């Protein structure tokens, strides 16, 4: 489980850093992002938003799935295990 947690942490952190740099350097020169008078080349906005949203959804699902296996292995009645998974599932809201 530690290896899974380390890999998940790396994936989420790497996505966050990549998303940050993509946001910063979405336009060349950077000032073209907020200054419409600058002649700048920018990434296509809708496509960029969809890719960013897709990556965020994937990392959310990874974070949601992490506690499911350890909770499922607990020696509890099925109803309590399902309730615990549902409580962790509230994080998706």
C-alpha cells in the first residue's frame, strides 16, 4: 500500500505542477494572457480547459480510490464497510 500511495502522490503532484506551468505559459509572451493589446500566441482555451478538467477528474478518482481497498479488508460487517466507502465517497461532491 505504501508503494501505491507514493505513486499516487507522485502522479497527483506531477499533474499539479504540469497544470501550473501550463497555466503560466498558456500565452507567449506571458503578458498576453491578461493584456489583450499584446500580440500573443495562446493555447486554444476550450481544448485547454477540457484537458485540464479531464486530468483533474482522473486525479480525483485516484484519490477517491486509495482508501477503498484498505476499508474493504477491514473485519467489519458488509453494511459498515459500505457505509465507510460512502463516507469517503462524499469527498467527490
